[in-house]
């Protein structure tokens, strides 16, 4: 009798799940998730992600019960818990999704050492497996997105897999916890789980995606998919999402291109795992150290409304609009000239969709230490606000102090008449943008702009 383990990691779904699909072919299958001590004690296990994960585990357990099975949840070291089940139930094969972090690689090596057939499924978390594409001129990965994307587009992706119709799970302990108490999550945090993710995906591909090309940067319109948390936890398959999105409209093509960025960052981190904490391309920065400036940025009290709205959205929702992420990150790294790692950690503390590869490599892209081909570009917050939040609706949504300010002044409240300005409980700009631009230019050995 064949007994398998489907080891869930960042693929908490029953639809289009190569790990579960393969494991379900055995006579008996143990769908297993381990609350690993290394993860629970890490800085990446935060209140927001704990809350979302609890939703995911409950939902996948319900879906498995509909198919005659259940999710087995254990707490401890992943390999120890897998080994225990292998011994107790004569397991003959283990299935797990490939991943790119150092932790995932060590886990895979330890599972291999158990002496049971280990099947690592490459296209479960990514649409195209990391490091499966390499430049024609040599090298182990692509350092620039555009040539990577050209090759990524030509790959024949696997087909979308059906959810298993029925599972036979042996008797064993390990109930799904009702919650994962780990601090207080953001008040407007989105619901987790495959059911919520699939509803969101269906709504998106049947409507919003067609307008994506024209509206994805419009902050107040909020015309993005909000699927990033579901992609991070794997409650939605990126392969199925690409398949359902298609290429029929300009918006669909633009959206698929953004999904390719996810795979791009994963292949960079897979090739250069040290870039999670070290500059991918050093600029020899001597970052300023100012707790006061960092805290003003973190708390949304910089005096630049578009930056403050972004940071307050993050605190309220555990999520931030992609354009807002770019503006807020540029302000920290290039206007305040503070270390990108401090910003990346704060995002990791709150973002429910925080993926190590995407978070770190996006921060490095903005800081100019990553794969950006224009490493010294600075995103002026006033110019960005004028372009992407023209009437100030995004700012007014998240900065209530400015809710009643005339739209002409909402991005520059310091220009209000003196009496109106004095009545606001809102700080003046913490830094002069021209002076900050010259400081950054000097730090990078560039000619001052002003």
C-alpha cells in the first residue's frame, strides 16, 4: 500500500496544486502542514500573516474534508514531524513545492536525508521555475527584467490541475488550530483562504483586469487585483491565474507582465540568496542613521501627504497599493537616505503579502542597489502625487487631518492660508526636497541637481 505525504508550505489550496495532485494518487495521503518553530520565532511571522494563515489553514481543511480527508497540523520542526509520520504510517513518498529561500533549501535537504522518495514540484509556487531560464550569453540568472520577460513569455507552462475528487487519510492527530495568537493584526486586514482568493480571482479576471493597463497606478481608484496575499500563501495558483487572465486585452497583458516580475525576483534570490540582506549591486552607500526620521516615516508623519497616506494604509490594512509602495520606499532611501533594510523590515512587519524575494528585491530596486538600470532615479513625492492622485482622494482616505482641505492644497498643505494651516493637526515637511536631492546626489558621487 502506497502512503504519501503532501507537505503544504506556501501552496495552501486544493485547486491546481501539483503537490496535492501527485500525493493524492497514492492509496493513502497525509495532507500535512507544520507550524515550524523556526518560522514561528522569526521576524517574518507577524500578527497580520498569522491571522491570514489561520484563515488559510481553516479553509484548506474544510476543502479537504469535503473530499473525505482533512488537514493534519503539527507544531515543531518540520523534518521531525514529517519523520514521525513516516515511521508511524509507513510513508513511501513525500511531495513538497520547490521554494527559493535558504530555509526552504535546508528543509529540502533534510527531507531528502530521511531516505523516503522525495518529489519536489518546481511549478507549484512559481509559473516558471526559478533558474530554469538563463541568459544566452552565459550566467546563472537574469539580472535585467526585460530580457528575462521575453524568454519567460515563450515558456510552455504546465496545464492547470483539477482538485482531487477524494482522499483517504490515515488516522492521526493534529487538529487545525482555531487561531494563531500572535499580536493584534491590522484592523482592516483582508480575509485569507482559498475560498476568498478564488472569489477575488474570478471577480478580477471577469472584470477589473481589462482596465489594469490604464488604472493600475491610479491610487484612489484602487484598480489592482489585491491578490498578492493569496499568491504569497498559495491560496491562488499563479499558473491558474495567468491561464484565466489570458492575453486578450491590453490590461490582461500588462497584468501578466507584473506576475512575471514575481518569478524574476524569485530567480534572482535563488541565484543570490545573500541579497536578502546584502546589496545585490553595491553603491558604497553610507546610509544616514536617524531613528527620529525613520519613526516619522514609519508613523506617517513626514509632512508629505502622499507618503503619509501610504504608510497609514499599510498600518490599517496590512497592504499597500503598489504605486504607494514605490513612493514610500523612494522617500525613505533616497529622500531621507536611510538604509533600505530598515524599510524592508518594516514592510515585512506589516505586509500580509510579504514575500522574501519580492519584498527584498523590490526594496533594492528602489534603493538603486538591485536590478534597476537607473539606480539613481528619485521619485519626487509631489510629482508622484500630482500624477497619480490629482484630486487628493487617496490622501483624504488615509490622512483624516486633511479630509476637508481644498484639493488644491491637499498635497502641499503648507501652502494653505496661515489661519487654515494653523488649525491643522498635521506636521510641516520634515525635509526640503531640493536639499534632500542634493544630499543623495553627493552621497552617490553625482552632480548636485540644484
